[in-house]
């Protein structure tokens, strides 16, 4: 009986495997053309139907409605035990999870194609999955005995499809290997980013986009020990694999670096055998925490980026070195490298598991950073910060009593006394996610090399603009798991609703009021009502203004659903300040917004504006390609948003914008787009307010040039960075009386990502600017650092009946700068 059963299973598994097809057998164009996403899904479905070594889950959906998939690949026995293995693994690192006797298994996560126009990644995912399962490949069967592979074949199906569909639409039977062929020139916005033109490989920690949120939810259920992020780079580059480049964050452990070296050695042997070109330890650093290599690293894993030369290569391209690079070549290189990563993990399994467990124990018992407890004062944007912590599985509590304390105050960059109050958020570094917590909260991270690929400061207290403290010790105090909300003030009748202006929830209320044609006013003056302290920027909705709405109270309750701190005012009579009938409460007009898109516009910066209106605020925005601007009646709009970009307006288009402003329109212009107005007749935007300062700077630059004559070649190459900034936090002071700064607090910390600067403008309101002796966090070149004093970051200029809001720094940068989101909203909704 037993024998019969064995031969029956053998028979079944043979017939199962007999139908198992390689990508080349299943897809006739495999390696010759980019696979459509639905074909990729069909390929994996075929693997699942014909093998008991693969299981599948749909972990989310993209904005365009495509499914996001993860596949678990291991031996049939391990897969049967998958949930126990997962529970035991989490339990071993101190996360909730039940212990089970399942042996020690290593968890290896493979991520492909976060950038849509890097298709050799997803293509090789099919090949890697096949080789892991293929019964003829004995080696992979051996590795999988003690390894669970979690394979995500495409992190960005919308971008992947945009690229692939476009490539199919422009290619015929013949190849187009010449570099200038349109096959190698993607159209705007290209397929790199997701639906909203967000770069998902900058979004791991912030999870602004739903693809990231859904993926990290699954990631946190698995907490892999190795994470491989598969990319492509420019097609003239060879291949990159670990070890990574400096700068490396100080919190990266020796064990993590040692594994990089082991993998580099293993992979280089395979590439040497085939004579393939590669490099390591250059360009791709490990610092900014929101990438597919760093984020896993700060979650204890060995996080790695793999890059094949291939962006823009289409099906085949003649590279600068004269060789032909085909899609099949790119697949081959990736397949070899990624399988080697799995092989190395199998070989180093015992060490990996031991190191991973001690990583969490060590960091919990001996936090690596300067501060051990972080306090975020309650209210407004603190709620959004709490959501970000939850998405990252970072534990926190709310204070349930008051206590006098002393600690590092982020906003003044000094130690000071303060009072902890109920509902303040407390985050302890003595927790499982200790390292990630400290990476996100430490005000300064040491840079081992100032040549970084990305921003060098990002701490959440500055990003969210919430008063915060760092304590060097643990804190013992009464806490709760949820904030306690105070009851509403009692009232006999509704005269008005009051909505504090302190974060995106406030803006969302305003957007809804506008969409529902409910009249709303903004406060321009501080006033005091019974129990309510109105600040400039706060909203009031008067019942008397909205007589047309039959069920006013009910309608308002719906509008205010996401906004807990609203209040009812029962009398328009103020105790101090202005009564509600005063002109200190002007009516707000619903803006009708037009956003420019198309060639020349930075796709990511455009995407940030679009996403903010469309998804965060759910407020309509018209999107028009720059090329079609001439056909648009601008007078039908109140607000024109010109995102960062390289615009080349002709005189007619410029005149059209001038007229729009003169007739009362508002232009919000960002980053490089400021060049449209720079040194232009009728506008005050100019880099230097006076000839004297222009000349002084020229003299200083000349002196530096003269000094540089004595530099050798290498130091002259590095000299460029003294006048650059890849991303640093810069203190700004603000004119609190101006609507552009309403709700932002006493200081604004701007994330500066370009070296462009303008001295305070003559003839405009310099609302938010960098003062003398300003504080900064992160790397700024020494020469630029001096020049930024007394430069303006956000200014408003009146011209004719309209105005221009100049934004030198992008407040919506990657969507995570929460105080920037409010600043942008001020420009759209409150500045008039
Ligand atoms: Zn990439």
C-alpha cells in the first residue's frame, strides 16, 4: 500500500513537472521582446499549476488596477509548513509570532522591476523562478532545503506596462540597434515611475504610494534576512553587484558588510568564467533609508542592489563599445547574478540566521543612536507621523500623564526643559525596529563620504514640522496605546464650525467644503472665543453664510469626519480679537487649478502635484500639456501650477501667462521653472538684489578659481561638491502674518535639493527665508553653505491684479515632507 502511494506521488509529480515550461518554451518572444504584464502573470500561473514548489499570494493592487504578486518558492515540505516557518522566524527576532519546531530556515526576498522601464528585471524574474523550480536543476533543489524565497516579479506593473506597451507599439520585425532610433528614446513621462510618476524606489520608508504600503505590509510579515533589488542602469554601463559604495550609514553592521563581500566574491567568479564585465563599490551607496537596499538593511537584512546596463536598450542596441546588447544578454546576466545571491544565502545560511537574530537582540538592548527615547508633541501633523510609524511597524505609545523633562529640542537644535503632556507620542529605541526608528529620528547621521547619490538628512521631526525631543535615557511614565480625545465644548446652538489649520486633514476638509459649495472663511487674526483660540489660517464655517444648505449641522458633520479637533462656536462675539462678522475673516474662493504636463516638465515633480490634488485632497485639477497651452483659455482658471522642469516658452506663451497674472490669476512656480520669471521685465525675481552683491559674489568665486590653480586633478574633480547639495535640511524663518506660512509654526525646515538660490527679493514678500547663521542638517558644500544666508526659499509677488508664488525648494518632494504639504496647500488655498 505504501509503495503504491509512493509511486503514485512520483507519477503525479512527474506529470506535474512534465508540463512545467521554461519562459522560452512558454513565451515565443522571450528574450526578443518585452513580455506583457498579463503574459508574465500567465507564466507564473503556469508554474503554480505544474509545480508543488511554488505558492502564490496577491498582496495588493496598483492605481491602474493591476494585481501585485508575491511567490513563495521552496521545497514542497517547507511550503506545507510555510506559516509555521514564518511564525517561528518572527518569534525568534522578538516580533509577535509563535515558536514552532521547523528547523532554521533562511528567508530570501527577491524584488524585481521597481522601475518600470528596466524590463530585464521582470524578464529575469521568470527565469530565476523557473531555475529554482526546474527538477533538472539539482543545485537549486539543494539550496531550497533550508531557504524560503519570496519572489516579487514586478513591483511596478503600471510603469512596466507603460514601457512595454509603448515599446511594442513602435517596433516592427526588424531590430533598431542604432542609439538614435526612437526605440531607445522613451516619450514623456516614460515608464520608470508608477501611475502618479512617483519613483517607488525612493518610497520604501515613507510609503506615500499604495504599491509601497501594500508591499511593506507583506514585508513586515516576513522580515527577510536577504533582500535583493533588481534594476537596470544606462545601457553603456556593464553590471553592478555588491559590495556597495561609500557613504555607508554608520548603523550598517560588520555582518551585513561581510555578506556583501562574500556575495561579491561569489558573483565575480561566475562573471569571470563567462568573461562578463562588471564593477562593485562605486556609485551605489547605502545611506538614504528609502531605497530597496537601505530600507531592508535598516530592517536587519542584507540589502543589495543589482544593476544591469539596459535602460533604453529596447530589444537590442549597439553600445558605445561597439558590441550588440540584446534583451537576452541582460536576462542572462541577471539570472546568473540573482541565482548566485540565493546560492550564497544557502551557503552562508547558518551565519545569516544567527546574525539576523542577534541583530535584533543587540539593537534592542544597546540602541545605536545618540537618543534612546523620542517625544513628538501631540496635535495636527503628529497624527500623520503616527501613521507613518504604524506603516513601518515601529512601536510607540501615547503619554497618559504630565511630567517635567529635559532633552534635545529638534526645532532649536538645543537641549531644553519641556513638559510631557497626555497624548504626546513616545517612541522608544528599545524595540524590535530599533535601528529603523533611530535612522528616521536621529537629527544627524555621519557621512563617511560627501559624494552621495541622494539626500543626506530626512529626520521626521523636521519633515513633519512637529515639536519633538530626543532623550538620552529610557522614560518611565504612564502610557496608553491610543490617544484620548477630549470631549467637545458644550453648546446650545451652532453659530459656526471652527476647523484648526494644522495639517493635511484640515486641507482635505477645505477641499471638500469647496467641492460641495459650502462657504468658508479663513481667520487672518488671532482671536479668543469661549474655550477656543483661533489662529490665523484657521477656518470658520458660518451657518449664516450657508442658508442654502438645509441640513447644515448634518452636512458639516460629514465634511468633518476625518478631523477630530474641530469645534462648534455658538456665538460670533469674541472675547478678544475679532468677532466672526469682522473683515478679519474673509471668504475663501474655490481655486480652479491648471497643472502643466508634458515634455520639459520634471515627471516626478509633476506627479507629486498631481497626486497631492487627485489622491490626497481629492480635489479636481486640470492637466494640460505645455504644447497645448496656447489653446487654453487661462481666464477660466484661478491658479496655474508650473512644477519643476526645463520650460522653453515662446514669447506668445510668456505673454499669455503675463496677461493671466495681470488679470488676477495666481501662478505657483517651482524649482527650475523659476527661470521663466528670472530677470524678466515686470518681475522682481533675480539671483542678486543689488549690483554690489552680484559683484561681491563674483569676486569670491574668482578668488576660489585662483586658489584652485594649485589643485591636482583628483581634488579638482571633488571641488565641484563644495558648491553643491544633494539634499539637506535648512532652517528658515517665516513671516507668520503672511497666509503662505499659516499653520507652519515658528520655523520652517526646508529640504533643499538643488544648489539654486536667490537673495531676498526687492519688491516681493520674502515670506520664508534662510537667515544669517541658519542651522542645517545633512551635507551642504562649504562654499554653498556660506552663500545661502539671506536667500529666499518661498516668496510671493503681486503683479497687476494677480500674484506669483515662487518656490525655490520643492515642498512636495517625494510627498513625505508633511510640513511642505501644508505649505503648498497654503499657496493654493489661502494666499490671495
Ligand atoms: Zn532602477
